[in-house]
C-alpha cells in the first residue's frame, strides 16, 4: 500500500526466480528493474494510494474534457488545442499499460496535461461569460418592460401607494 520508494522496483520484485530467467534466454544474474507497465510501476514504487490519486486526477480530467468537448462546436483554436491535449493524454495513458515512464516523454506528458486543464478552465469561463451575458440581456429586457409598464401607469400607481400610506397611517393608532 505504501510502496517501496522511488526507483526501488528491483528491491521489491523477487529476483530469485533463476529458472524462469534461464527459460527466457536471459542470464540468471539479470536484475529486472522495470515492470513495463506504468501503473504497476507507480503502485510498487510510490504506493497504491499514489496510484489511486493519479487515476482520480486523470479520470476527472478525461471525463470533464469529454463532457466539455461533446457539447461545444470546434470553432476556435482553444477548443481544437484542448481536444488535441485530451487525445494526447489518453494516448499516453493507454501506452502506459504496455510501457513504463519514458524519461524523455514524461515531462512533456505533464506539460500537456497542465495545458489541457488550463484550456478547459478557459473554455468553461468563456461559456460562463456568454451565459452571464445572455442572462444580463434577458434581465435588461425584463427591466425595460417593467420600467415602461410602470411609466405608463405611474399616476395610478402613485395614487394607489398614497392611498395605502394614508389608510395605514390612519389605522396605525388603532393597531398599536
């Protein structure tokens, strides 16, 4: 559960299966240092909790991106680049089933993941601003309609308000 430590896979993996090493045509003294599975390597080196945390982060990113890009049009550069980041991340994670971290590619994976999250947040913020603008436009039309209505009947409304105030002030000594 807690792992064996970074790059300590050779210590955690049993190296004493000499017969299997000889059957595969390898030297009996060969030290197996890579599991050739990114997820297994993370679980053994840094622990199952670390693996679950990373899977949660990647899963949240992939699910939110799929939801986002399935409901918008691909009409801007941000949307196209964001979708490209999503496809790149999915490709790297699928390749991780059959291979471990590659030192030259892993930093690029994390940069693309951060870039993809950033683009998703920007697209969501742009959508929210558009929705807020629509809401503001609707409210301004409602306000204009209400203003025109009140302006048209303002004399009657003022007479009604004055009458209510007069009645209330007349009845106030009897209520208390």
